[in-house]
């Protein structure tokens, strides 16, 4: 079964609109769980100044973070370089023969792997 919340429109932390305003990330339950990672809900809540029950409600889809918490989530995401190299699925267009497409995909994969390794080493 596919969770539709994974495919909601994303705004990356730090991106700006045409008017120079910072765009907010739409915090879905899936994204909040991914940002929390292996931390407990209590630890994650302490980072944000939110009770663990509030974190549980966000992750269960029973509540949405208000503007104050959404800002804190975005700031934490920026500090941890969360989703900084995401691309939309299907954003790659392959033209030409399969051999050159295979080489292009291998290069993109290697570049992504190297970037992730560097980020983990930091």
C-alpha cells in the first residue's frame, strides 16, 4: 500500500519564492518521522520544546505542527541537512541508447553516494 503523504508537495528549507520570502516545508507525518530518525519521541520533542504526546499526534496524523513548531522543525532540518539533495521521482529524462543511460545513472548514483558519505563523515 502506498502512503499518499509521501507524495505531497515539498518545499525545501532555505528555498525562496520569487519575492525573496523563505518557503516553509509542509510537515507531513512521514517527514516528521524521517526527521526524528532513531531519536525517541521524548528526545525529539525536547529538541523542539514540544511534549512527546504532541510529537506522537503529529506522526499519527492527528494534528499538524503550528507555525512555531513548523519553524523549529525547519530549522532542525536545515541544521541536520535533511532532504537537501532530494529530487522528485521521475525528474530524470533519459534520451538515447540504453548504454549511455546506464552510464549516466551510474554516475549520478556514484555522485549521490559520495555526497552522502561526506555528509555522514561531518
